[in-house]
C-alpha cells in the first residue's frame, strides 16, 4: 500500500515515489514509532523502499489484511483502466480529491475517496467516489481523445456510464479542453463520439429546454444563426459539457451548453453561447448536489441568447426586405427594357412598312416611270452606288434570272439602303433564290 491514514489525526499521508536515503530512513523511524496504521484493520504499518515500487507502506511480515489485498488488486485494475490517459490525468484527479476532501471535513454528510478504494468490488471504476447523504456520485476525467481511438473510447464510456448507474451512482464527467472544436461561422460545436457520450443533462439544461421551446418553433430559427440543422423539427434537448484545463497556474472548468442535433458523424450541435469559465473549486461546491456551474451566469446567458435571437431575426428580415426591394427594382427595369425593345420593334416594323411609299416618293422625285428601262436603272445605280463597268457586267449576267425586272432591282437598292454593289450583291442572290 502506498497510502495510509494517520492513526492520530486521521489525515491522509502520501509517500513520495522516490526519496533520498535520508528521507527513507526518516519515514522508517516514524513507522517504528507506530505513527502509521492500516486504515482497514488498524494494524501497524512499516515503510519499505524498492526500485520497482519506490517508497510504500506494508504490513509487518508482508501479512496484508484481506481488505488491503482487495484494494491492491482494485488499484492495479484501475491503473490498467486509466493507462490510456495522459500524465495530466493523475494531477487533475489528485486536485479534485483534495478539493472535495476539504469540503468533507466541514460537512459530515460528505465522504470522498478514490473510486478503486471506495468500491474495490466494482468491475469499472470512477476516478473518485463521492457520497452526499444518501446520494452517490461517480466522478471521472477523460483526457487524450484521438480520432483513431474515439469510437472505441465512446463505447467504453457509454458502457461505464450505464454500469455506474446500475451501481446506484450518478456519473459526472469532465473532459480535457484541448478536445473542444468550435465552428463560429456556423454557430456550432463539433463533438467526438466520446464527448457526445458524456454530455450531461442538468437542471440548468432543462431550464434551457423551456427557454428554447417557443422560439425554436420559428421555422427560420437556425437560418438566423447560419446553423445547418440536420432536420426540420429538431427535438429540444440541451446538454452540457464540462471541459477541464489549467489556466494561469489554476485549474478551471469551462461550462459549455449546446442543443443536441446530429446523431451520426460528424456530430454537430447548435452552440448556445461561448461558454464560461469557473474555478474548479467553485464547480465542485456541494449543495445537496454538485453545483458544476454558476446560476447567475447561466441566467444572464439565457437572457443574452434571447436578445441575440431577436437581433438576428431582425437583421435577417431586414436582409429579406432589402433583397425584395432590389428584386422589384430589377423587375421594373426589366419591364421597362422590354417595353423599350417592343417600341423599337414596332417602329422598325412601321418603318419597313413605309418603305414602299418612300420608294414611290423617290420614283416620283426622280421622275422614274412605272416601267423602268435598263438604261434608267444603270443611270440610277451609277449615281447612287457608284456602279463600275465590271459590276455592270456582273449585274447584266444575272438579269435573265431576274426576268429583266429593272424596277424590282432598284426597289431592292432603295429598300435595303445599299451604298455599294458589294452590299447589293448578296441581296440579289437572295432574290434569285426566292424566284
């Protein structure tokens, strides 16, 4: 055994794992004066030192009592259970134990002990067992969650959680803060399997449920926060995470609350606030139960969340109003453009319909007879489109196909406002195709 109760004042002594020769000698002398006794059978304890176990207590002649042997076996099983944890795990457990032990001294209804010592007969151990009057609690700290082992760890935690409940203990879990992952732009927290397994349902979470019951009915609720909800009618189930970490040489707990959402990977949940820190000692205050949070801060957070929701709703509706105004302006501009194009088409059609009249007017102005001769056509083409001799020969070659309708050719020139024979040529070929 490495720990024993002082026979006189009942204080817990911890022997250092390693010690100098002088320190070992001093501890042995204290033991010879019957200073240390077994807390289970009250037998005298001696102090030993070895390379493998370091400095430790032992019954005389190594005849340990049955209870001590059970504790030793339980301790080995517990160390096997926690071998995956980081070095900070043991440090945090000792800090929690010390804090709760101080409270137990001032409150006879509280008893505190390491899990494997308090209930050596268990198959799974919490890190610390606490009894408050008739209520029993199982406190555990989780560290070093990795993607490669997360699912396996989550299964172990879930199994352990249910086992503690079967043993009449209420499980309380803390997790190392370095595991926290926040998506601020989506107002969400992304959880490990293990985190989702240990998320707590406290009385404060139930108050949050009541707060959200009315406003989540707003179909646009999650859009206000840019949160990608996994379903249309999300069940209201607020949960808590208690992250533990060192901050400026002190241990603190970050209280993080979220609305449970996805139950398949990735485990995304709606973040209710940024969370808040409280000293570890404050989180572990016992008032018929563990406090674990600050009720004044929780109340303020709920009020601020409602204000935030109302602000986001107003901003979202304002954006929709502006978008609708812009849509109406764009629609009006499109209609005006359509009217303009329609008017231009009507004017163009009217202009084309008036061309025959213009041709007649031009014919009258130029004193063109109703039946035009080739000489008349040639004269008009020379003066209007600068027809040269080569172009004249080309024109004469296609006259038979046009039935020597000289007046028709001139009307084509006028109607299409030709300025050269190059412009007239494709029009003549089109006319040939029609005839």
